[in-house]
């Protein structure tokens, strides 16, 4: 068998959403599992939809996810160029070959004529007539005009396109790796444009030609492309022979809370839909269309968790296992176990994966990202080793990386506000005196350690006959501002003697105002 070669073929038109990254992932896993190559080809033949920066963004996403290709526009390869606009000269000959063989034709219809066709052929049964077998012989094309007329029009350089001539009443079938046998009636498919007036191929021609030239063996793409498959199958048959055609796998849709997951669901339901922030959507679009939510990265996801949750959106290995490293995914993945039904995206479950990965990975894996978060919020981290210890202390409590800030900032700065509600009813003179006295006790400790901090506290509480639980809760609010964080004596130990005393003193002033 020839070497496995798969491709991800994005159009650079915007942010890379969950579905796109899952397509990358399944391509990548399949390639790695089979010792094959993963290719990224940029499909930018539709110049009207081209968005500057989108290509770079795609590679930034792949880099963050750790799913880098073997061949692409950025790392080259034996089939370069990998950007279709730079391959423009390659496609025309295939369109001409199709015309010569009677499988395609030149069409000269103007936009007005096309509009008129849609009016003339409109019926109750066919409200949206397409350019197909029913209408093509009434239009201006190389099937209806004489050879001389066609030559004249072409010689005059009149704008024209090339269309495929869909056969009548033919059953077009293929075996999909996920959907098994899939069949289409050729009469229901329109005569798609293959070569546009600007000389660029459409996606339909370019994808087939490039999959052939790049020796692609397996083509995975979203299920939304299934309806285009009959055109692609015919092109394969007409141009290269079906025996060279890659095996297709149309991946199930990803479903949101209300139908197919869309970009807008992000804003509507408050969860990320893009892998990383799509720069174009931040400032301008955010204001204009309110379409922006943070990417998974910015929201505080680890790439390991993101990959893991995407892998399970539409696949499982038949066991109860849910947590997989990329190596385990490569080992266990099989395209045959991808589901046919749409996969439901559940943000709560997505966060569960992240929590598991935060706990599972050593802090050193994400310490730098968390440090950047602290620095961006003007909290200086001078001692990385100490910072690491703190992150270890609180990691169990963090679902997203961004949670580390609230869970650990009090190790670096005193609370600015206090959870008044929780202490108001508990605060009285006896408690005030307890904490006042505690400061003198703590002042006297020269060897500041957990045992002594806790020991002095409990001894004083017993002496004063005040409930330890209430005092501990208040002590936590004194040190942290709220009820979160690891053991309160551990916090005191970490922030040190002087800082603990200073926070008690501050709180006594603030609490006296209640
Ligand atoms: N260029 C198509 C897209 O934007 C790729 C479809 C395919 O993989 O064949 O999704």
C-alpha cells in the first residue's frame, strides 16, 4: 500500500473553530497512526472571501495545539506550492481536458441572463432553479452555440466560466469510511462552475486536482461537504480514474445547544468556539456585531485538554476511558469508530477535561502561562520556585488556567475587599480581642512554621472559649478576602509572619467599620 497522505485544506476566511481543529486532529491522528504524512493546503481560490492574516492564524492555532504538518505553506515539501492561488496555472489544462472529453463546457451567460433563467424556470415544484440538465440547453454555452460562435467568443476574450456537465439519471456512489455506502442521483446536482471568469479554479476542481497531484490517500472533511461529493467523484472518474481517488471520511457535525454549532453560539451561550482568539474579531467586530468570545487558549484551556476533548467529540475507543494524551490518541484512534451522528458540544464537560489536565500535568508545564497572567494583572513574580510551590498548592482548585489568579493572588497581595456578608453576623468584641491578641502571639514566633501558627491559634481559641471553626473562617477572610484557597494556616505560613500580622491589623481596622 502506498504511504498514507492526508490533508487539511482550509480556506483562509476567518477564525478556526472547534470543527476545523477537530478535522485537523483526526487527520493528524490518522497520519501518525499509519506512519503517514499530514499536509496543510491553503485553499484560497475564492478571492472574494480571502481575509488577510487568516492563514498565519491557522498555523498559530496548529502550533498551539501541537498539530504541525509535515508539508505546508510554511514548511514546504515535495509538492510545493501548497497555496492554491500560487498553483493557478495548473488547473486550466484539466478544465480543458474535461471539455475536450465532453464532460464540461464553456458557459457565457451574463449575470442578467442567469437571473432571467431563475425567473423563467421557476415553478411551484422548483422554486430555486439551478443551472442543470433541465436548463443548460436553453442557455448560452458551448453546448448550444455552434463551434464557430464559440471560437469567436473565446477569441474575443469574452468573460466565461467552465461548468461540469452533470450526467442525467446516474447513480453516483462511493464508500465513505464513516457513512459506508453513500449514493446520489446525478440529476439533482447542478452543473457546478469549475473554472471561474478570473481564471481561478473553484474549490471543486482545485480540490480534486490537488488531491491527485499531492498523492492524497485519505480525505477527511466536515459532513457539510458531503453534498459536494458527487461532483468530486465524477471529476475523479473523468480526470484520473476512480482507482486513484482517496478514501473519503465525512466527519459528523458538531452540535451546539440549539442545532449545528455556530460562531454565534459563543456569544449566545458564553463559551469559546475558536481555538485561539481570532484577531479580527476582537476590537472591531466585537463592537460591531458582538460576535466575539475568547478563544479556548485565552479562556484558560491547556492544549492537551483541548485536543483530548475534541478527540472525543465524535469518537470513542469503545471503553470508558476519557483522558488521553496525544500519544494515547495516536495509539487508539480509528476512523471506523467515528460516529455518524452529530457530536454534542458540552462546555461543562469541556471544562471538566481541562480540570483533569491541570491536575494531571506538572505545574512546570503551564507555569509560564500563569505567570504571564499574573504579570498582565500587575502582580510581580520574582521567585519562580516559590511561585511553582504556590501553584502546586492550589492546582486542584483550578478548572481553567485563569482560575489560578483568584486562587493564588492573595499569596502576593493583601485583600482589597472582604466578604462582609460572611463575617458581619459573626464579628463581635470577643473575636476582635482574639485577633488582637493573636498578633502578639504571632509576633513572638521566631521560627514561623505551620505547627506553631496553628498551635498558637488553637490554644488561644480554647483559652478564650470561642468556636475554632468560626475563627478559622474569619481568619481566612482576613488573609484572602473571601472563602477560597487552601488551608488557612498554610496560607499564613506561605505569606510569612510580618505579612500575616499586617493583614490582621488591616482587617481589624476595616471590620471595626461594619
Ligand atoms: N477548502 C474547504 C474548506 O474550507 C476544504 C474542504 C475539503 O477538505 O475538501 O473547508
